[in-house]
C-alpha cells in the first residue's frame, strides 16, 4: 500500500512539474500598462476592472502591470509596453516629463493607447492648467459639463466595419452613466465609431450636446488609439456589449486583431 502511495505521489509530482514548466514556457503575447485611480468616485469601477483585466490577461496570455500615478512614466518605462490603458485617470496631475514621454509614445507608432471615461476631463482642475496637446489628441475638445445624477442611454454604432466593433450590436444600452458634455463635437478631427442618442436619456436631461460621439480614434497619430467614454459604473462589466468592446479594443490596440 505504501509503495502504491509513493508511486502515485511521484506521478502527481511529475504532472505538477510539467504543468509548471508549461506555464513558464508560455510566451506573453504582449505587455500592457494600466494607469488607474485608486480613490475618488471611480474607485468602484477600478475594483471591477482589475479582476476582469487580470482574468483576460491569464486567458489570453499577455502581461499586465498597474500604476496609480504617472511618477514612473518616462521614455524607457513606456518602451516596455505595447498597450497603455488610461483607466479612468484624468489628463492632469502629470509631470512635465511624463507628459512629454506620453506625447512621444503616441507619435512614435511603437505603442498604443486605450482611454476610458475620465481621460477626457480636459480643462483647468485642482490648480492644473489644461494639457493642450491632450485636448488636440482627443479631437480639440474641452470638458464643460456632465449629467451628475446619471442617465441610461442608447449608444449607436456608426462604423460597424471597424475591428473594435466586431460582435457588437448596432446599438446597445448603457445604464447609469454621467455623460460628459464638451465645448464642441470632436467629429471633424477624429474617426467616430459610436455616439450616444441623447433622445434616449432616461431620465431625460437638459444637459445635451447635440452631435455627441462617445467612441472614437484619432488617425493623425502614428500609434493606434481609441477613446471609450463609458467607464463610470462597475455594472458595465456585466454588460456584454461593453466587455466585448473593451476586449476588442485591447487586442486591436495590441495588433492582435
């Protein structure tokens, strides 16, 4: 009996070692960096996003690192990553060096960027001036207002042929979002992939923009980029259209789609 137990243990140990070797030998397809807010009213979204991203990284064999501020950002640091995800982090509080490094990263064609929600909070906030380059990057816009009491709304896909929109219905509902209003539509300066139907706001709101893009890319930069406005509520990760969109965006940005 003891001999049988020893043999079984040795076999299980070999299987375990083989599995470990297979995990170690599995090559990462690409490396992604996530800049996120670790506080404020977007914290719940971050808490939902991180485990979702971690699972996707494991399932799809890529590496993901997280930073809570821009202190580490410079040319050498960004050169490690094929995808930079700005997860609900605003375009201010950045140092001069981190801003210059990011601008260079987006002009180089060697990396890519996915921005969510808070990335278009463009203006003068907390004593910081507006980052004019980032405003141009986002289509020349400036934040002016938002729906503070939230509204659900229908997002309408305008470019279904774009890889990021694969498998996404022609329109889909987003619950509980604080829809930003800008001083103008970025449409003339970017490629719009989807917009929000303001007539579908529930409850209705007087805070409206008219032409209101919510997903777009800026083809004037060498590096791939996509901005997805929706990114406030953690319930978004229960919305299949949203998670498909985010997954598509990640693999498109990484050049894997």
